[in-house]
């Protein structure tokens, strides 16, 4: 049972970080422009969290 609880907690953490980074990305892009280094860096970080989330979900469904 602890594995399920840990997986659920991991997913929640990923989703919280994804939501946070989406908000940050919008703020940065609006303030600095869509091609600024900070916007691109935040976008890439968000992408990495989305990939992690997809991997966790794919594993869970196997």
C-alpha cells in the first residue's frame, strides 16, 4: 500500500510543479517576450516535468 501512496504523492508533486511552471511561463513571457532566454529556459523545464509526468502515467497503466 505504501507504494501506491508514494506514487500518488509523486504524481501530486509533479502536477503542482507543472501548474507552477505554467503560471511562471506565462508571467515571464508576457514581461520579457516569448523568445527571451528566461522564457525558453522555463519552457524547457516545464517540458521536462511534462515528460516525467507522462512516464509516470504510462508506467502506472502498464
